[in-house]
């Protein structure tokens, strides 16, 4: 899948679903691009886990090797369970649910109040991924794709 094909696949659905929650579709699209390398490596049956979302009891799961950052920029491999979504819409909806009810709630509430996309990305980036440069990568992707 090319970046253009990825954007075509996800952008409309992300605008619709994220809009229903008052969340920034740009962050959703950019995170999916980073986590799945533009849709090339979606996890699960059908490849719809483009967010690298680990399994927590919902939906089905698949177990695959993954790279983790130890917090210092050094990477190591572990086997982990990841959610297997039945559709891209389910993946986006679950991302939204995670943002409004999970450990990101404070950042979602603040975004809904002040619409500061970069503050939202920096806030969730500090929690979402083990990569210490994750928020920078998300913002770079948003800007490169003119998603804001």
C-alpha cells in the first residue's frame, strides 16, 4: 500500500468517526501511518490493527513479535498480543474510545475544549508509545500530509 492509498483508505472514515467524538482525525490518521508503515503492516486478520493496539480483552487477538523502546532509544524484541479488528472502522472507533476513556482522557478533554492539536499529540505521545520521539513523528506526519 502506498501512502496515498493509505490516506484514501482511512481519511474519510477517520474524519467521520473522530468527528463524532470531537477528536482530531489528523492524529488518528498519522498514528495509523506510523504504526503500520502506511498500511503495509496492519496486524491481525485483514490487517486492520493499524495502530499497533495491544490486546486487552476486546475483539480477537494475534500474537506477533514487536520492537519496544526501553526509554533510552535502545530497541528490543518481545512477543505480544495485538487486537485483531474486523474492519478499519472498528479500529478507528476503538482508537477514539481509548482516547476518551483510557489514560488519554485528560488530553482528549483538553483538546475538545481548546482544539490545540499539537498539545493533544504531545500529551498522548508521552503515554501511547515507548518511542521517546513518537509525538515528534506524529506531528511531522500530520504536517507532511497537510492533515490540519
